[in-house]
C-alpha cells in the first residue's frame, strides 16, 4: 500500500526490479563528516541508464538489492546544511551535484583519474549507493557546484551530461581548427559537439540515422550533419560523409581529425574508423554491445589513437558549469518536459520511447529553501 | 635530556633556530580507521632539515613552536586502524611524509604534491618522524618487499625525489642526461636516469671526491665545473663529455646560480631542463639562450602519485642500489652530532636510529 508522497518527510523513488518502482518515505540522511553538505533535491534528469534499469531491472547484471535502490543521478538542489569545515557553499545556495564520490585514497584517485576508482560510490549503483530521486541528499562539499543566480535549477541538471561531453572532448584532445565528427545525436552527442566547438574545432559534424535529431542539432549549434543510409556498409558511408565534407582523396589516406563515438552502435563504430585520417583520434563514449566486429587492421595501419571514455573526472564539472554560466552552451534548449515526482515512471517512459531530448522530474515541491 | 629519552615517546625537537633538544611528546592515539601507527627505525637527514636548524625557517615556513624533526624514514608498523588492509602489525614500511587534503583541484587532478594544504612532516607546523611513534595514512605507507632492509627503506624518500625529477624531465631510453650536483639527490638522479634508459649520464660537481664516487655509482662521464663564464663552462662540458650538439636533458640538483646558467648553455636546441635543487630564490638567468634554443623548462617539487612506489620498485628489483649512499649511522641520542656532520658536508647520507625500546 503506498501513501501519497505529500504525507512523507523524505519521499524517495525506489526501484525494486524491472517495472517495479515504489515511492517510500526513506530516513533522511545526516552530515557524516565536517566536509559534508546536505542538499534538498530540486530536479532530476532522465538518462539512458535509468531507462535500462527500469526496463531490464539491472545493468551488467547488477541489480537493486531486496530492499530497493533509490534511482536518479543527474540532479540539482539547494543547500540545506553544511559541515563545520565547509567554506565554498552555504545554506540556500543552488548547486549542480556530481553524483559519484570516489575513495580519494587509491592509486586511481591519486593519479588524477578518480572516475576509475574501484570504490566509487555513484548514485543509483547497486547494492547500496542510493540516488538523487529523494527529498534530502548528503554528499561532500567538493562534489557540489554552486550555480550563479542567472542559471536555473532545471538547467543545473544538464551539468551532468555536459560534463560527459567535456570529458570526451578533453580525452580526444580536440584543438583549434580541427575537423571533428560526433557519431550519435542524442543528448551526449549534442553535448560533445557543443563542447568541441568551444574547444575551437573548425568543423563539427553530427551523424545520426534519425533526421529529426539532426534537424534539432542544426538549429541549436553551428554544425554540419550527415545521415548514413541503412543497407550501406561502413566504408561506403565513410566515403559519402567525406565526399559531403569536401575531403577528397582515397579512403584510408584522407579523413577527419577526430571522431567522438556517442552511439555505441557497431555500424557507427566501424564507419568512424573509416572516416578518420591516418594518425587521427577516436574516443569511445557511447555504450552499446560489449563485443562487436571491429576493423582492427584499418585502425592499426592508420595508427589511430583510441581511448575509452567513462563518465567525468577532475576539472570536467567545473568547465561544464562555466560553459553554462557564461552562456557559451545553451543547455536549456534540451529540456523537453518536466514531470512531477509522482510521475517519475512516466518521465522514464518518455525517454524510453525516444520522446524529447532531456526529460526532467521535479522533486521538491517548491523551488525555495526549506528549513530541515 | 635523559628524562625525555626514558619517556614514552622520546622525540628529537627543534625548539628554535640553533636549539635542538629531546622532549617526551604525548603518545599518539590509536590510529584512525585508515591510519597506521609506525615506530620509525631509520631516518635520513636532508639539507632542508639542516636549514631549519640553522635559520629556523625556509621561505614562509617559520618554526614558531618546537617541532619534531625528521622526514626521511622507514619503520615498523605498531598498530593499524580497522579499515587498513595493505599492512599489518610488524610489517616494515617506507613512510611517505607528506599527506595532502585529497579534496582540492590539485589533489584530484593527480598533482597532490602541489596541494596548498599539504601536511608535511618537519615542515612547520607539523611534527616529523624522529620520535618513537608516528601516525600516517595507510596509503602513505609502503610495505618493504622481501630482501629490502629498513636502512634502504629510509633512502626511499630522496629516491622518490629523484624519480619525480626524472619523470618531470621525461628521460627516455637513448637520452644524454647531465646532472649538476653529486650530493644524494644528484647521485640518485643519475641512478634513476640510468634506470629510465639514459645512455650517457654526466655528473657535474666542484668536489672531485663526489664526482669520483658518482662515476663508480651511476654516472658514465664527469665534469668538474670551473670558474669561467657560464657559456664557456657549458661549451667545455659539451666537449669534454662528448655531448655532440648538447645534452638532451639537464637536471640541476644544486640550486647554485653558476650551475643553472651553465646548464642552459650545455643543452641542445629543444632540450629539457628541470630545476630540482634549491638555492638563492632569485638569480641571474640566461633567458635569451633558453628562448632561442626553445628549451623546455620545468620545476620539480617533492614527489607525486606513483613516485614513492616506483622508488620502492626500483630498489627492490635492483635497478638501482641505495645501500652505498649510507655513509654513517648514529643512535637516537647522537642525532645532533649527525646534524652537525651533515651541516659540515661530511658523508653522503647519514641515518639516525629510532629510540631504543
């Protein structure tokens, strides 16, 4: 029996299994150490991974525990309370939340790649790293980012996917003047393209099979677009793309400087390898099938530099906040819907059905600071 | 003094410039969850320790209250916090003496040696390791592999300095490397550069004995600096050491102005220069030569992620040898004597034993 969330002190959206979402009054967390902050969650965005959990009940065979898992990892909030050593935020501040806190002690953390920390606690990760679809959330001061007055709490949710784009573009080493192709025109592809532009890319080309997405991209940022044809192989699509771009010469000897792969689709990955010039750079940020057929000889003979890309690490969130705060990237345009908290499942279904770009969930009833 | 030495936690303390003494400091609490309580066994002395003793300060770090000295140590684990898994009581460890905040931008980007809130042993206001007990986090303790002695463990700190400098210089196989200064850090830079594949390693000093030692330790060539212009000195160095168009890499481990100037003139076009040594804060520098030769110049400060572990690995796998750098060992009660000897420039590395049980 579920009670209406309005009667709950700390209403939370808890996933038990595929299709089994329950609203429960979970105990509100408290400050655990002097560097912690307590945050009232305002908005949470929907991502492909949320949809995956909702539909399949697991990611990589990791399931919610029998006691359920609070979902949500793209969040914005308002500071409610701060630990005694906190200096950078104060109650009432609007913040974007970085959802994964690493251990700070292991080799990966100290090497500056904390996104690879084996003890990472990331929102909505089984078994017990609860997410942000809740009333009150606790985290460390250095994982919340104060947003300027002019940036709204809805926009602040977009810092998370924008940080994924920042991380990908930094790993790709995009430099001024480059020709950059982004495969996949979903939220992440769009973010990668926008960031590549801000890193000085001379040409940015978005590739997708859905014309509508490409149309949005053309209206959103300065870019070119290309739609590969179904039934055509990766070499042929690569040739046509290069032809459209006016890059002349035999396939294998000419191509673009950088490709950021943000779809995870095997055909897209294969096309990407063919569209790169010798010595070109490739970053894999899209997630699809774990094992695919891959043109490894082409990759090897062209001496391509290939890097995996996972979430975000040191400096990415700061840069994303800065892009939004300085109005260099217009993330507001990606917000397509805002659903009330009780309709979380509906928001997930919107994304699942390919509707909208970024669908948000309004968690706090009012966008004002409340006293704990 | 004897009272303090009979105490529960006898500690070797600098009260103010020129004033060394022993104090019985409070025994540290049981270590926190991720911490380790160590009994330091051997502690080396470095130029910076002597500097604090003589001047009571280094730059804006001022000794304002009595401070326990020592930061180059190895020891035996006495107690561990309940979340510690990589070491246990009785283990022999090398101790990395600087713990950063873990939360700031520098820490999270992989440069914790540059943390503004670094707590470093025997840098005011933090106490050092010349005591019966010292607490540090688990991830700053490095278990010594089988066959590595505690004395060698005490050399890991300066070895890590040399590793960091060598990494800053990006020494690669086939490089020619010149190291100015044949003190412990200079010697270790020669050894580490060799382990990183340098094919020619030139040791430079004004002291013939040190140069002789360096040649049998790790250097392939040597040069005695002369009192001539830096340009002439550099030219002579290139000629005498057979450096062709100039050295690929030069490391300064002296901080001495004439060495720094000579180095710039001894590098090839496009060469790399790393400043490891510390001397006068401001010097006259051949900036035109640095510019027109497009020299890649970097500072180097202490050690960062991976350096301590690499130092342990290099010694453990015998890619470098540090035993021969230990030229003297004294008991805890004779610590001041050791300081005086280092100040007088005697020996290479002197080790002070931890207090007797």
